C-alpha cells in the first residue's frame, strides 16, 4: 500500500523570525512536505541549516529583495522543480512548484493581498490581485494534462459565505468581495481543481485559517477568514485523504505567531 505523505501549507510571515515556530510544529506534527508563503527573505538568507536539522534536506525556494513575498517548499525526500504558469504581472516571488518522486506535483502560491480599497481603478494593488486571479484558471489549464497536482497556499480570498465570520459585513472588504470570490471559484473550476477544505468540512460550517493581529483576543473574538487553501486535481484527488484535512489552530497562538494557522492534508503516493 502507498504510504501517505503529510503536506502542510503555512503563511509563516517571515521564515527567519518564525523558524522556532516551524521547529515546534515539525516536532509535534511530523509533516513530510512544508509549503511556506511570505518568507520575506532572499534565497541566500533562507535558514537552510535549520531545515536540514529538522530533517528537511531538500528545499526549493524563491525569494526577493524587500517586500512581503517569497515562497518555499521543503521536503524530507528529493524534489524536482516543476513548471508554474505566468500568474504575477509584477514578477514577484509568489509561485513555486515541485515534483515528488511519485509524480505528484505540488504548487505553492502566495496570491497578492490587494490592499485595503476594493477598487481597481484607484488601487493598483487590487488591480494586480484581480489580474492574478484572472490568470489562475487559464494558466493551469494550459499545463500538461493527466498530472496529479496539489495547489496549496495563501490565496488571500475567502470564497464562501461561511469562510468569513460575517458574510454580510465583509462583502465590501478585500478578500471577500464578489469580484474576488467569483474569480477565484471560476479559476479553480476552469483549472479542474477540487477544494479539499470544503470537501472535508460541510459548506454550512464556519471554517477559518486566518485571524487578524488587530484583535486584542483573536481566539475570543473568532473573527476569522479562510484565506489558505488546498486544491487537488482529479488525478490527485483519488489519492488525497480528504478526511485528513486539518487546520492546526493551536499554531495561530503561542510565541510570536503568524496570523495564519497551518493547514495540512495527507496524500497516498
């Protein structure tokens, strides 16, 4: 029987600052692959030694100078770089992909947040986000067919009513506007991905992965949003253990946490 591998996605909000958080998570949860977003460092600054000491001797990374981007995939077993679509018009370090020895492709995306004003005419950050979303479906549809793929990452959109604490109050807030949610869902469907989070958790149930730093007590307020996602192609869905999907809520708390909780799923490969 194929051995399941545990794949994690986590917007870490600075991989150097929160390396201790990653070490604690790895010790407790024993993942096989970790996909990180918002690493906030150039490649030469990535803490490779820390990852090797944790057992992750194989790291693909894409960093950049300045800003809040940066993505990486760390694995216990060898990985090969895989092709990603051209999604970011600004050339930011927001996409990276790896091919596991089984043939499974893992795509890690950090989609632009979009700023605060949901108007592309006056907010170029929002215009950039919409452009990225428009490229998502067609870009993945052009990739080689018949390949098992997981797409994971911080997509910065909470697409469904119960992916936010108040659908009505957040309709005009960036991350839950109809312009974003419709584009994300259209892109997912065009690309042929299934939303693992919502296959695992019923649509009528609240599901969050992000809680703002602005809340004095984020856990008590529980005004969250589901910004982090795991999608599977039909070829990968056959081997994805949907019931293993988890939001690791405890890691939103503790020492200097990211505002995102890690999410994970197991795939038999």
